[in-house]
């Protein structure tokens, strides 16, 4: 029985557990989707939804309460200005957990913890991604001839440098037969005596 068991301890001390959850929630509001273990996602979801509820209240006390928990001031501003208005008509259920399988290292069950978005928001994000992909493809198609020119210039410089440097064989010829590397090293220490 789990009577009066309020939360998952996550095998950590109280201060470590609080720090982990603060990091997770800050990252969730910053990136709008994070990958973590299922246990941590379930625990972070409780606190993230409370922070969004404070964001919907929007007053100074709520802002101070969130600022004590969320690490980055710019993320606090994003929560109150951008994320909270998304859920103005929604009473709870601001996040979702999507299970994605097991980790290779320790077989821990992993999941995405993400903010729930409306159909219109998803469509806007899809259009932004398409526009970014088209812009990237356009940059790459324009950038290829320039890269070839740079590579050609680099090859020419390498040829000029190779002509200036003497080759290995020339050094040996100029120095004499025994000069340079590769010869036997002088013996240091006594010779071994006796048949061996």
C-alpha cells in the first residue's frame, strides 16, 4: 500500500531531487519538449502543470512564485508571455507523456514530456519548418560553387608550398650517407659477457 506517499523519491536526496526537477521544468518551458525517463517525466509533469497554472494567473505573486522555481529569467518571461496564453481556455492537462522505448545503456524506459498544442499551433510550426528547410536548401545550392573555388585555391597553395619544401631524399643526398635518421644508436651501458 502507498498510503500517504506523496511523490517519487527518484533515488535522490531531497535537494538533488528538487534540482533535477527544476532543471527538467526549465528545459521543458524552454524547448517545449524534452526526453527523459518515465518516472522523472511523471514527477516533472505535476510541477510543470502547477507552474502553467501560476502563469495563467499572471499577477506579481504568481510571477515571483514561478521565478523561485524556474532557473532562467527568460524562460519565466516566456512562460507568462507565450505559453500561458495557449492554455487560457483549458482547465488542466497542459502536458503529455509519450513513451518512446528503452535506453540502450541501462534499459531505462524513456519518454517525451511535451506541452500540448492546438491544431493551429502545430500547423504554424509545420509551415515554419518547411520554410526553414527551403531556405537551407537554397543556401546549400548557392554555396556549392563558392566552396569549389575555395578548395581549388587551397590545392594551388598546397602545390606551391610543396615546391618550396625539399623532399626527404634531397636532404639525405646533401648531408651524406650516414647523416640523418635511421642509423644504429650508440650503446649505453656495459656489454653482456658470456654465451647467451
